[in-house]
C-alpha cells in the first residue's frame, strides 16, 4: 500500500504497529493482486447491509488509509472515505435506526483517523463496534467513539500511541567518506532528507508533533470511554477481557452475531447507557451518566437554585462536547486527586456527579473519591 510505504519510509506518523505495517506492505508487494484477489474470493469484506431490526452493518477490515487505490484496497486496505460514505448512506436511509461496525483492523495512517473518529462520535443513531480479533491503534481511535464497543475475550485491543520510524544514514556516510551538502531555508524543512540525520531542533520538533498527536488520541478515547485511564494509553495492547476491565471497551461478546443481538435488544438510548460486565465480573463501563434528569429528586431538593442551573448546564455541555478532561486547559476541570478543602466536605464523593468507585459523569478518567475539581456541585450539609 502506498500509504503504508510513505509511513514506513519515515516522516509520516502512523497509528499502526510498524512491524504489522511492514509485514503487510511486504506481503502485498510479494503477492500483489494475486493475494488480494484470492483474499477477495475466500475472505471478502462484507458489503454494508441492513438487518431486519434496522441495524446498518458496516464491515471494516484491514489497514486504514485515505484515498486508497483499487490496488491498495485489493491488498488489504480499508479506505476511511468509503467508511464515511457508508455511514452517511446509513444515516440517510429511513429504514436504519442504528449502526454496527464489525472491525478487524490494526489501525493505519494518522491522516483521516481523527476525522473518522469525529464522524462516528457524531452519528445521531445508537452505534456499536465489535471486534473478534483486532481493534488496535487507529482502529481503537476511531471505533472507541461508538456508544458500545465490544470484543471477544482474546481479541487484541489498545495500542493507544503514535509512532514514526525513520532511518538515518549519517554514520554510514561518514564511514564511507561521503559528505552531504544540504541547503535549507527554514530550520525544520525536510528533516532527515537523503538520510542526513536529524538536528537536535528537528528531533525535538518531531517528538513534540508525535506527543501532540498522542495527547489528541487519548482525549478522543476519553471523551467516549470515560472510565478509561491515561495510564492504559501508553501503547499497551490488551486482550478483550483486560480492555473491558480497564474501561477501554464496554463489554465482551463471543461473536459479532451475539454482539449485534445484544445491541438490537436494547433501545437506542438504553444502548448508550447500558453497563456491561467482563467475564471476570468487573464493571467494564460507567453506569448511566448523571445527566440532570438522573440526579435524584431528593438530592436536587438540597441544591440551591444556582446549583440546579449548574447541574443542568454542565450536563448539557457534557452531552454536547463529551466529558471535561482533568487538566487546567480550556476544556479542563482543574481536578486534583486530594482535595485541599476536605475538611469542609468538598470531596468528589459528595458531589452529585460522582460515580463510584472511581468515576465521574462529566469528567473523564480515574476520579479519587477524595479528589475535587472546579465543577463540583455539592449539596449543603
Ligand atoms: S468534584 Fe464532582 S464534577 Fe469534579 S471530578 Fe469530582 S465528582 Fe466530578
């Protein structure tokens, strides 16, 4: 695949394990169209279809890229523009009342992945994504944005990180007595051109770019998977069961058919809120979000009129834009894990948004019961 070759040659960050990407590229090169055609016959990508219950099923198989040629698709690429078009077709179809993705993908290029993630997050119908084997890197980036995300116990899930591989021949050139002369205006222009190597400034620039992408990746996952922890987003790969226990996915299913049956057995809104259990019985997803309507009347009665308005507004903001993060940034909640106002009872565990054992309905990530953030709404004692 051209898209993979570009990334493997350097300078294009990837949301995919480079070894898997290199293997795929070598395989495609070796067998080319013959392998692709055989795969098409024996293991075809299912065309989108609509079930009797009105679920549009979209299959996603292979390395994700954008603007792929027919040849690239034949050799195992999945074009994110095709997936977007299939989503739009499904939304426009009056017979469709929900969308399910059947995913088997190691991820792919950065290009196009955030856009696909946003597209999935904005689908105005209940959504579900399932993998029986692989939902990693760019694939978890995009499909973590479904309302329900399920996997088989043994599937590989995770690899939340960004990687860029580039080769420098500087030492080799020196060894053979070859000196590169490069004329450059703009200190970051064409870093490592002709394998010259990176200056310290270029290296720092590339690393900062990768880190910014990683941070964006984590924030996108956290806006939907609010029980997940940043510590589990450092490139680790988990089994489906581990991923469910860590809140990266919402549950487990032995097959796409059983995941689909479970998805179709819930109505749209419940599908978004339904808690699920991993095989080991650990809670895999936040229970219902404490949207304003879900705060018990007896608790509401204890709030001041201003606090009631705050509950309404924060809930609306969370529904519109996803959870606040824990940072001091513009979308941050200024969360701290140990409240400096503990003696006054200002603790997460007393806040109407708190969802134990370690969660919050409007702030993403791990929440300590003894923490606090600037969004607290705590009834007067
Ligand atoms: S104080 Fe309330 S809103 Fe803030 S993190 Fe704790 S539980 Fe969530």
